């Protein structure tokens, strides 16, 4: 039962790559290639930012806060050629593999990672260029030898001495038989396109699974919850525990004489403690209002619609360690 003191509410309307010896072949003009590509790595190595860059539009939320991605997010990028062929790359972004806590939520996240890498045509193992941690090693141990894996050394723009990467690269090759090494920054469009071209070579020749203009298989309702959750984490920083989540209570498209499209939605931000609720609300409700405003503004661009958002904050103590409640909030 929801008591007034446990609920708060706000409304808003207003570069070059290296090869380790690959079996991939260059795609022939006129051939259609299509396949699944899993993006894996420890938390906070830039997987979601990379997915958005590869797809060409934001479909996965990003934050400096670790453990932001919680679902298997599918992004689609179609590279058509003039001869009627090309490649359709179906990317699967995954949560960072969790090793520090064994809550029901983290067990669900790890199950999602393991499911995503099973049966894919290619794996992108994302690490920070020049770094390799125990968390990276844990994820690497999950990868199968019979699935081609690219070592994506992300955040190359943060490396000041590129020459030092040679020794690191030799160490990485001893850890796993990577098909290729791709140093890059997800912020560099030329390097992103280079990675796309490399990925296409590993996909089997077969018809595309989606139409050329599709970007994701996720619903608008799901994307709306992710946008609200991103604003929540961005505007609370490290103060708010990662166990906070967002549940969409209502997502309806309504007719409007003033707008070609109008969406009205209500969402609940779920936290574990009263102190977390107060943190989200902020002084005189200003932080909650800002979360709603920034989410609305982004969703209006994403959905190409006028959006009205109603936000609530509710306390659900211990939900992240309750398997039934974890499932009820949409985690597998």
C-alpha cells in the first residue's frame, strides 16, 4: 500500500585497425549479409555510447555512473550498397557483467549478458585502450573460442602515449585469440564507420531481418523509461544508488488538433529508502521537475511528438534483492 509519505509527484509538459589473422571475407557487391553482434565488457567502458554511435542514433542510455545499462538493447544499422546488397548489423548491447554484489538484480543482469553472447555471429569485446582490469578478465572468460571476437580498444582519445599500446596489445593477444584489434574512439565518426565495415565482413550471407529504416526492436514505451532513467542518474550523480529504477505506468498516444502527434505518459521512479526519495525530489521539488523537463525534451525529439510527462517517486525497500519484484519491474 502506498502511503503519502512514500510517494512524490511531478508533472512536466512543457583510426587504423590491426589484424590478428581473420577468416572474414570482403562482402561482394549485391550480396545481402545479416547477423547478430554482441557488445560486451565490464561496466563503464563505453558500450552504450558505442552502440549509439554504431546505430547512428541514441537508443541506449549513457551515464558516467556504472551499471547504467540493465537490459539487452538491440540496435540495427543497415549499410546498403548501390547494387542492392550490403549488410544489416544487429547489435546487442549488454549490461556490464557484475562481480561485486550478488543481489537478485545483479543475477538478472549477468543472465542477460550470458544470453546475449550465445548464438551470435560476432562479439565486440570493449575495453578502455591500454587498460585491463579484473572486471575485464571476468567478462573475457565468458567468451567462446568458436565465435569471432574483435578487441575494441575504446576511448583511444584518452591515451596520451600511443606507443605504450604495443606492449599492452601483445599481452591482450596472449589472453584470447582475437580476430582483429580495433583501436578507436566512439566519438570519431570515421573510426565508427571503419568498425562498421569490419563487422560487416563477419556476417553470414542471408536476407535482412528488418526493414532498412528500422533502428531498434525496442518499443517507444521502453525507450521512454530508459530516457527518464538516464536523466535520473545524470542529475543525481554518484549520490543515488544504482538500484533505483523507472517503471512506466502509462504511455498513450492521443489525438491533438495542435500537434501532429501527442504522447502522454506517467512513470514511477522506484528507490529503496526515504533518503533517496528526498534526494530525487530536491529542494521544493526542483530536481524532480528538472528530470521530467529534460526527459520530455529528449523524448520529443526521439519520438517526433509533443510529450507530457507525469513523474512519481515511490519507496520500495529491498526491491533489488527480491526476485519476484525484479521480474515485475521488467528484468529477465
